[in-house]
C-alpha cells in the first residue's frame, strides 16, 4: 500500500535560489503550465488527488525549466515530482513527432538511479503517466540496450531509466547518444554522488550536451560534500528541502 508521508502542511519547507517559482497547493494550479488534460486524467486514474509537499514545490520549478536539488524523506513522492514535469515538457511522444514532421530525434529524458530495483519502480510510475499515449519508455538493461542498437529504434525513445553502469556501457559501445537529452534526473543522488559512481556520473553528464539540458537531483539526504558536488553540476539551481534535513 502506498504511504505518503509528507502532506503539505506537516513538513517544513525551505527554498533557496534566485526567483524561486511559487509552489502550488493543488494539481489544478499547475494549469498555468499547460498540463494536458490527458496527463491530468492519468494523474487521477493513478489515484493522485493532491500534491505532496515536495511535489507542490518542485513541479513548478521543473516546469519552469530550472535546475534543482530536492531533498525530501523517503516515501514523500519524489518520483512523481519529476516525472509529471518531464511528461508535460516532452508534450507528445517522439514517435508521434516523427510521423508528423522531420524534427530532432533521440532520447529526450534520462533518469539515473543507483539500482535496478529502483529503476523498475520508476519505470512503473512512468507507465501510469504514459497510459493512452505511445510513449516509448525504456527500462535500460542489456537486452533493451541491444534493441536500441538500431537507430530507428533509438530515435523513438522518449525516456530512459537506467543505472549508471548500464548507461555508460551503452555510451562506450556507441549504441546510445545522449546529445538530444533535455531532462536529466539523478534520483537517490546521495548514492550516485558516491565514489563508486562518480566517474560514471561525470561521463553521463559529459554526454548530455544539449544546450537546453536541465538537470535535477533528488534525494532523501545529501551530505555536505555531496551537496557541494551537486551544486557544482547545476546551473543557477534552486534547492528545496522538505522536512528534517535543514538545520
Ligand atoms: P520517494 O521517492 O520520495 O521515496 P515515491 O516516489 O517512491 O517516494 O512515492 C511513494 C509512494 O507514494 C508511491 O507509492 C507513490 O505512488 C505514492 N504517491 C506519490 N505521490 C502521491 C500523491 N500525490 N498522492 C498519493 N500518493 C502518492
Ligand atoms: Mg525515490
């Protein structure tokens, strides 16, 4: 059963950064960001009635295409906080775009997580928001990576969810190109900032070279040294902390 710990009134929220967009109290208030009625319908059918604290603060920031560090306890809905803005900003599946016109193609959003298990969970959340549209969402594995070795398959991908190791392997094999990525999320960023993954994270960052790349880091905790690294990766970032972290 889903447990949602952070209702908007029950946790202290601190926001730092330039021109922090106002938070919303309801999903309805996101209408000013032109969320499609289809996406709203998927929110409702997924049982999401009102935003959690981290969602009410982070969704406007991401919809305004700002870089973000977001810290909020486990179980507070960080996944939806970044997935809803990604779906909204991607607007329509690439496969639909390819059918209608010639446009730049290739993966547009990447979510990096430290474990396969987490990648699975995030993929499941994606599928809820993707209902009824031809989104191509890839849970990256050896098998799916191989399927992407054909450019035609690769060009239709909207969102990739992967561990660092798998993603870097595909980059090194030349079967993946991240130069069209507009949205990069590092989830469970405290673990990704660890020495174990740092080299891979740097390689992934270096491969996402679109000039409109937006980056967001989400975590339940972020030690000071990891936070400094995180801030160095981001452009004009906003930092949102929900709950206990801030002192
Ligand atoms: P976190 O990443 O912060 O640990 P998750 O994104 O895994 O949290 O979400 C925890 C649970 O809360 C999931 O089952 C998710 O479906 C549910 N959830 C997220 N947002 C909402 C919401 N606004 N209303 C109800 N349930 C939600
Ligand atoms: Mg999470």
